[in-house]
């Protein structure tokens, strides 16, 4: 009986570690799915449509669009957007 009680903390620790591992695996799968379905195509878009440094008007406009779509509020238009609105 004493051996069982002594093993209890180890058993609880290993159980928690296993649950933590399962949660980490679930998170890893979720991140991979998000990357594959959304971030990879966005990354590829930017690399297929390069712009010169300091005049990245389309890139800035696309990033503003993506941020607004993700519930990131922007109080002012980016310089590139201002140029596109004129």
C-alpha cells in the first residue's frame, strides 16, 4: 500500500505531462492547419508580387486589408492607402 501512495505523485505528474503533450500536439496541428490554409498562400502572394523597398504600396494595402479582416483596427490609413485613395 505504501508503494502505491508513493507512486501517486509520479502517476499524477505523468498524467499531467501526457495531457500537456496532447494539448501541445493539438496546438501544433492547429497552427499547421492555419499556416497551410492561410499564411502560406499569403506568403506566396507577397513573394510572387515583389515591390521595391520604400514604395511597397500594394503590399502595404494588402497588409492593412488582412489586419482589418482579422479584427485588428487601424485608426488611420497607411501612406500607401492614402495614395491609392487619391
